[in-house]
């Protein structure tokens, strides 16, 4: 016996939509922690100076150019 107003074809697409929504939310949450921190240019310059990749003269010259 058929039920009037019952739409069995609506159940599967609705379930599929909810499943995709949940998977998308999980992936976004996971990817948020996978991205590296973004550093400003000045922070990167300071790290290069601290690591000894550039000397003090070059550091000051580049820093002055960045501040303009």
C-alpha cells in the first residue's frame, strides 16, 4: 500500500547531501591545522638575520626599503 505524500526518492539525495556536508566540514577543520603560519616580510627578514643568512648592513638596508 502506498502512502500519499511520502517521497521515498527524497531520502537518498537528502542523506547524500548531509554526508557531503559533514565530510566537507571535517576536511576544512583538518586543513585549517595543516597550513603553515604566514609570516610578514619583516618577520622573514628578521629570521634570515638571526639565522645568519644576511649580515647587519644588508638587514638594515632591506628593512629601510620595506618600511617605505
